[in-house]
């Protein structure tokens, strides 16, 4: 992606990023999409077919080529975690395969955002 100045947005939070290794590590090493569980594959397909602004999508950003290629800017931005997630922020991945959890904030719970009526 970085070599082609492509950025991925809204990658599902509960699906392994490409190149990310499952813990505990399989003996054969990471095999990409074949490492995904059936549930993760279903989640990924749903994200790819979601045409809303929250769906998985790719954008060409030629002005960010060097920042992407030299891992100064993330190549993959994860979708915000669900309200019940243990993570407060979305996952991001750089071209050097390093990940962090400094992405978008966790989705707010509908129950927590309701106003009390008197």
C-alpha cells in the first residue's frame, strides 16, 4: 500500500491486519488472509461491502508517499472500537508493520449518551 501511496480506512477492529501475527504465534508463521478465522473473514467481507462512510475503503494519497513509505504516517487506519471493547482507541499500522492504538476514539454507547428526562 505504502509503495503505491494508498491508505486504508476503517479496517475492522476485531480482524488481524495484513502482516500482523496472531498471538500465540502459529508454528508456520503469519500467512496473511489464511490466518483469519471464519468470523474474521465474515467481518472483513461485511466491511468491504459496506458503502457507507464507515465501510472499509482505500484512498490514493500521492502527497503522502514519503510519509507512508518511511512509516511516518499510518498505511492502515482501523475502525473505532465498539463501546464494549477493552481498547479506547483504534489500531493503526505503518509500512514497517508496527502497530499502535492511537487511532480514532472508541464509539460511544447509545445508553451512555441518552439524556435523563425529568
